């Protein structure tokens, strides 16, 4: 019931925002997000704590400003998905990576919680032209599922029974699988901002057991409201199947995550309980 109510509120807000010129939408959403963040309680405090944990040299004021900007981009990203077909998207991808992405065998793609996360599978679908784009996300509202379906992106909920086996089957049939890999899951141990933590290993396991390349993809929102989607090669061949090789692959991804986050700290979602005690 709560999800239905939230879905209704977001859909109404999105419909109203679509009546406003694109240039004003961002400013309006940012103002709304600033008011919400001010009273966000645990989310606000966790964002600041995570920032100061990852970048100890930040002052409290600097951390709070970045946390606010991150939350504004997060809320704006949710709204942007409702008019995703209107977005101007620039793609940064070298020729070798593009060749891997367009092969008939499929690929595994690690993604990050940055801006409008729906931009990544949407861009991959447009770039490859395939209808076999799969993404795994938490429980979603009906309207968001419909939006993904309209973009020819199949969504598999992380909580559904046998979801990983379904992803593995799709991967082995040549699908493009993109999964968020920057949140806390008790799979493999990695170092992230000089701290030991746990990370999801699913995307590396899919690469290993489907014998497909492993890529990384993330969106960056520019000041003029245009998205740039960056696609990079992590491994041009399949990841090895041993535990050490899976862990090593995830650590390589996390090293790159750190670099991207430090380049765009206001665009990564800091509010997740990323370093659990």
C-alpha cells in the first residue's frame, strides 16, 4: 500500500513537471529536494557520515553541502526517468568497448547509483538495438516497471525467487545484463575508500559463468542538464571462475568506482548504509 501511494505521488508530480519547460524543472526539483533533505533525519546524517568516512579531510560544512547536492541529483534522477525519452544523452565509449557491447554473446555491465540510474539500461538498449536488456533493482512501482518495459528493458526484482538463475539464463542467451554493484551485499570482501567492506559479486559471477566480457557504465549529469553515459571495459574476456578471480574483478571495479566518485562526489548517492558495522 505504501508503494502504491508513493507511486501515485511521484506520477502526479512528474505529470505536473512535464508541463514546465525543461530548463526550469531542475531548479524546481532541487528546491523541493532541499526542503525534503532538511528533514530527512537518518538519511541526511548517514550521507554526511559516509562522506566524512570516505574523505576524512572534508569539513562538516563541506560534507553537508555535497550530501545535499547528492540528494538533489538523486530526487531529480527519479523524476527524470518519467520523461527519459526527452533526455539529451551523450555517449562516451571507445571503439573496442563498443565492439564488445554489440557482440551477439552478450555482456555483463556493472553500474553505479548516480543521477538517473534508468539512463544506463535505456542507453544500452538504444546503443545495441537489442530487446534483451536485463537489469536487477529493488521492488519497483507498477508505473516504473511499465516505463522500463516501454524502453525494452526487462526488470528482475532482487527479492524474487530464483532471480539470479533467471539472470544467468538470460546472460547465457546473449542478453546485456546491467546490475548496480556499488551497494552493500555480503558476497565478496573489497577495499573501498581504504576500508574493508562487502560488495555484490553477481556481475562478476555472471561474466565468469556466461563467458562474457565485463564492462562498467555510469551516467554523469552536466550543468546544462544533459547526461553523458560513460561505458568502459573492465575485462575484454570473461572473468575467471575461482573465488580469488571473482574478488579480484570486483576490487578492480571498486577502484574505478572510487575514481569516478571522487571526480563527481555530488552525483553519487551517499545515503546508502555502505559501510555496515
